[in-house]
C-alpha cells in the first residue's frame, strides 16, 4: 500500500498552508526575517516538494534588516478565489516591539499560484495568523487571532469592508491561532491551532451552519496533539485541511523532532495526516491514532517517490546563479538543514582564495551561529571553528585552529552532525584531519537560547560566496 513519510517537508518549514491546482499541490511556509519572503513549494506526490517561488521577492517592498530575530513574516496562507480568478497569499508582518502595536496583515495576489505576486498591501488590524476564506456566495473574509475574529473584505480581497468581530473564542481558549475555514456539507468548519507552538500544541475544530451562528466545538477535540514525550513527532499543531486530486481529505500541520526529549534539531517542520469524517459530519485525524510517522494512502494512489536524502550544488548548475530554495540573512547565502544526522561539506580551490575568508556557516539566527572558515595568511591557510552566541559574555569563541602550509589544489571542509554534536574536519590529498569536536551545538535549536523569538530552525551555507568566484567547487548536504 502506498504511504507518505513524515515529515513531508523536513527542516525549517513551519506554519503550512496548502491548496491544490489540478494535479499539483502548492504550499506556503513562514520565513520570518529571511529574504525572499514566504516560500512557495510545489509537489505532485505530497512527499517531495520543490521551491517554485516566494510571495515577496522585491527588496524595495520590505526592509527587515533591523528586525529582531524571529520577527518578519509569520504564518502565511495561500488561497484561490474563483470570483476574482486570483491566488492570494496573506501573512502577518511582525516588527520590533510588543504585540499588538507592531502587527499588521499583508496580502499579495497573482494570476498563478507560484507567482510572481503583487506588491504587498496591508490591513492595519492587530493580531496574527491570517487566512482568507472565499465563500461560495462571492463574499470574502479575513480570519485571524486573537481568539478567532473575522473581517469582511472588499470584492478584490485587498481591504476591509466592515468591522472585525469575534467568530469563536476557541476550544481551550489558550493561544487560539492559525484559523482556517472550510465549508462542507452545509457547515462552516473552523480549524484552529491552540495551546501555543511548543509542547502541548494542538489542532481543534468547531462548526456552525452560518457565520453569524454560535460555533459548536467538535466532540473529538483535540483532533491532534502529542502527549507522549518519547514519540518521534512533537509540538503538533497549526493544521490546514485540503482535498486531494483523488477526492480524499488530508491535513498538513507543523511538528518538530526532538532527540533526548529536549531539542528540536531541525526547527518546526511540515507533516501530513489523513482526514476523515464521522457519521455526524465531524472531522477525524489519522483515525484518532495521533501523529504518525507513516501515513498510509488508499491502494489506488500512485506510490510517491522516495524522499530526497542529499542536496549537492556546484557552480553553474542552477538558473540565475542560485537555486530557488536559498535564503538570505545578514549577507549569508543559506539553505535549510534537511537531515538531523548529516555530512555537510564545501569543496574549494584554495589557491584562488586571496583576501576573503570563505567556508561554511551553520546559522540559527543573528544571535546563534557557528563558522568553519578558511582565511589566507602569510604563506599558509588558517582554518578556524568559531562559535557565536550573543547570550554569552564572550560573544565569539574560537574552538579550533589548524594551519595548512602546503596549499593544495583542492580542499574540502567537512562537518559531521549527529544530533547536537558537530565534528569539524578537512580533507587534503585524500586524507582527513580533525580540527575539533563540538559536543553541544544546541544553540542551533529552537530550545537552545532565549534571545529573540526562536521560531526558525538551523540552516547551513557559504561565507564569502559572492566574491569567491571559482574558489567554490561543491556544496554538499547528505543524510547519514
């Protein structure tokens, strides 16, 4: 029987929202302060996803360079309106300062799900986690927290057409967020994220026959949560339901995978579950069995392709200089870490390194990262491993240094990651030499610090990429 393996989108891909366009699924995820903003991924088999666009790609539209870590664009939603013939992406732009004064809701539109999208417009309504609901009577609504409030929109979906009102207070009334409305069988079903995005996160639902009526909570609430601290998938919540091309219902949701019950090693990821409807018309997730690492599909589904286990990049092998899933932050070119245990390596031509340090960076946010760099020195190369942790008194600490006096034609930096430990090595003339071992790199996890809003996840990338020219030969990230 065909099946899907969770998470379907591993690494820093939180807050999923999905629509289907014919035989292709399009998903958006939060990117916070990274640019380009709000990743758009596409898949035909729900297992393998490719970045095909972003909601905001023009630097003139937004400057987040002074935003604190974890701010920026939160919890996007993608939708389609048959009344306007347009695709819409909405998200919260959360600036510096305290809620609610620094929250506003962004909306962009396009004629294609992958974009390009319009210049953002903003609705100055405080709250977070907006989504658009296009009713079958041609009316449009913005729904969001606090609690769940609803705002009627104009015909083009770009401005309020009336005042906000509370639609529903929530099931457990604790951090009711991430609302999505679905209309089915004469009911409006309101799916919600509750309990906060950490341990105790959950998916709940309520329904009403009219948007003006009182919503009734589902007797199966919470539809999905994690109460077993030893289970593979933790922090499960923020679900978005959708219908497959075969006519079945499913739901994507965020989760994290912890090792030792403590650290979410890849941040918040995207998982999937089956969604069925009981005899009373209430939704049920995974037949009530909780968050599953393997989700079986009906036998008439095609077998999904195996999940990708490596990312290998070389100069000139991608269009317009960079693959679509690269992100930019503070001058670094970064990719999301996709595998918990992995080997990340960068192969360079050292004789072409003249003045600039190049190498690997492992980045959580501007408060927490690790560098493994090669610097030109007088007649030799210096390799160094440095840890940057703004929460410590010594913000930058050198852990290991190695000097190379005979400069080879090719040098490979290698980092082996197992859980929170990283082993730093280099390969020269076919031989590996260890520089140092960091047993605790927990600063690269959600739980590894307290500065800023730690909502992203670990990334890796290249230092000195733009000016290194042919010095860069290969960047590899392979599952162990």
